[in-house]
C-alpha cells in the first residue's frame, strides 16, 4: 500500500510513549513514501484539516484520511 504521511502525524509519533508511536516504527521500517502523485499513493494520512480541500478536487483522486482511519485500514 502506498500512502503519504503528513509530518503533523509523524512528529507526535516520535515519542515512545505516544499513542501514535506505531506510525514512527512503521516509518522507520520503510512503509511510507514521500510524494503522493509520483508514487501513485492511495491515501494521504494527515490530521491537518487543510487537506480536506483535496476531497473536492476531481483530479488527482487521493483519499485523505486521519491517523485513526488509517490504523483501522491496516489492522
């Protein structure tokens, strides 16, 4: 699965006691790519509501989801 992880999701995940630390560990293992369009990513994972504008643009079709939704998809 190809996704783009916004840094606002990654930064809080760095700390080992964070509930989002699993994201940091997955990032370290090479699960994520850094460019949604070139990678053909299916998702942009972000908690930044500014990305919601992408939901209304017909091209490119990249689904914007938050960390909680992403965790449900990969579990």
